[in-house]
């Protein structure tokens, strides 16, 4: 076979795999959005079959053969094929470098461990989960040896979620951000301003909340002919294909902020997927490049736009339109304060914009320690409480609200947490670059015109899919390497004004 023929065969093979993947994505979306309960068990079996098929194709000798042949002539390939090969090679190595029996044992353990974690969390009993987590950590450390590492074992894990990211890069960024955040938090607490949240607890019917969510998505430029909005317990975005990018939100009758910000957040993820160049359809590059860059898009819309004063200067009238009695006695200014209320809390997913990153840093420090062997699993509850106290000034009474609160460690997803904060850091740096390119962008938000903002993101980030690495995207969109100073400046500005510091 000539190079061109091999490349064509490889592309057809990948496309077939992506078609199975598309069916899987749709079946999973359906399961989470209201598939009949009685069908769930059989559906799980069908999902199992299709997932195995995708896994087999990703790791097959046939795939290995394509990757080897095309890898040798990489310089002669067009960019899309070359980078598609690079992308599939990453996944191939991830599984093929691990002995099959060990990988199988791990998969069985991980699924058992997740259900044990659920029980442990429910009963707030860490000792139940401890032996499972110990095995998960042992497996992870063993796998890192197969995958290989240079500086730090943890880098190998980070790389799976944020290609190219290292401990060396993150450490100073997080250290600076932590110090500034803690200082700012203390100043806010000393200012002693209380914000009443009572107004948000008034009953708001779901139909009107839905109307508001749809209006905001429309304003963001979400393409409803290539997507839809549904309701789930845990909001998410999922890309069935390039022209079918769906979002879900969560409606709480007694706190309309839940749907508001879930919708904007997931809408931000969706705009990314809807903005990928159509030239990448049918290739493994037609998706967001990394967890951190993906999260930067959702956080940009949720926080930098959705929690800005300008956004509500335009949109508050829409809130009043659907909930005239509930918000009659609440001014736009009070509303703005209410959606930006800062208060240290025990639960990460309920944290405010400022303290959120401190929750991530607690987890990051622990993960590094577990992976390099300087921390023992049995000590985690105590370490957790100590770190929470040090960073946030509060500590949990029980492990359910402490070390057991997140699912991530139960299946060995180490390296994932930092990407949430990286998302915030990227978002701030993108926002700063955008403000240079569009000097009147706040004015535009105030007018409810978000089109140029969306276009800037599309131009500089979305269109590339996985064609560019996270590092290249940041560099080319902002002219600099990743730096926490933009997020620090943004947080200082915003919260100083809000709390009169
Ligand atoms: Zn997200």
C-alpha cells in the first residue's frame, strides 16, 4: 500500500470507530435524560458491547500497524492526518503499554471501588473506602511506570487530561494564586458585609426558568438547530457530532441560580464544540483539545460574562419579566451581589468563584503526594481537614463532606482536578487578550451583543479542535505562556469593587 492508500484506510477505520462512538454518546445521553427505567439494564449491556468494540478498534493490531506506517512518514502527511495519527497514538499507548491482565484487573477494581465509594460517602465511613483507594493508587503508580515519565510521575497523569502540562508549570501558578486568594478572602471577611440570599430562595416555576435559560443560550449564540436543552440532576454538555451538541441544566424551584449558571456554563462548553472547524469532521481532532481548555470556555461564559455587572445590566429585565413578583423588591445591584456572594464552604461544587480554586488546590496537593508516595491513603481524612483549615479556614465534621465528597478518585482519575482551576486561569488570560482586541467588549455585553465575543473565541480557540495543543492555543491567542496574573488581577478588581476593599 502506498502512503496515500494507508492514510485513506486509516481515516476510514477511524471514521467507523467514531460512528460507534456517536451511537454510544447518544445512548448515554438518552440514559441520563429520561430513558425508561426498566430499559436501563439492557441498555447498559448494549453500551458495554459498543464500548468494547470502540476499545478493540483503538488498541487493535490493525491500528498499531497504521500508526507505525504513518508515523514513519509523518513529515510527508498533511497536517490533519499527521495530527490525527498523533492523537490516536496517544490513546493507543495509554492502553497498549499496560499488560492486558493488569488493565483488566484494574477495570474490575475501579467499577467495584466506585460503588464502595458511594456507600462510604453515604455513611461517611472512610475506612470502608480506604482499602479500595489504596489499591487504586497502587495500580496508578504501577501504570505510570509502564507509561513512563521524566520529571514527575504525576506529569504523566496530568498529560492525560491536559496535554503537555507539568507539575513544574502548575506549582508556581497555584502557589501565587493561592496566596493572593487567601489574602483577598480574609479582606472580604474582615469587611464584614453580609449579602442576603433570601430573594433567591423564592419559588420560581420551572417553565419560566426554562424560558430564561433558552433566552440566554440564544443570546450566547448557541445554535438550536444543532443542539437542544434538557433537564438532568447533574448538568452536562455532550457532543453527539459536530452538528448535534446538546446541553442539560438543573432547575431548582427554590433557587433559580442553579439553572441560570448551569445553563450558561454548559452553553460555554457547547459553543466550543459548535465552533470547531467543519474541516475536522470525521477525524479524531473534531473535539475540544483538553479538559482545561474546555473548562476555560464554560468558566469564561459562566463567570467572566454571566457573573459580570454588565451582563445583568442588560439581562436583569428578562429576570423581572418572568419573575415579576419574586424580584420586585430586589435591585439589579442586589441581584449582582447575590450571584457573587463569597463564603468559604465545605463542598467544592457549591463553592463561589473566588474560593473554588482553593478546593482544587487541596486535591492537587493530595494527588501529588499519593502518586509520588509521600502521602498515605490512611492519612487522607486528617490531611484533608488540615488543608481545608489552612486554605479556607473551615473544616468538615465528617468525611462525607470532606475527603469522600468527589467521585474522581474512586476510578483513579488522578490529574483531572487541576484542570478545573487551569480552566479559570486560561479563561482570565483569554479575557485579557480579548479586551485588547475588543476594547469596548464590556459595552457590547451591556448591550446584550455577545456576537463579537463568541467570534473571538471561535477564531482563536474553538475552530482548531485538537489541531493545536493547549500550550499552542494559549500562546497564539494571547501571545504569552500561561500565567496566573490575569486571574489574580481580575479577582482583585472584581471583589474589591464588590466588597468596597
Ligand atoms: Zn464544565
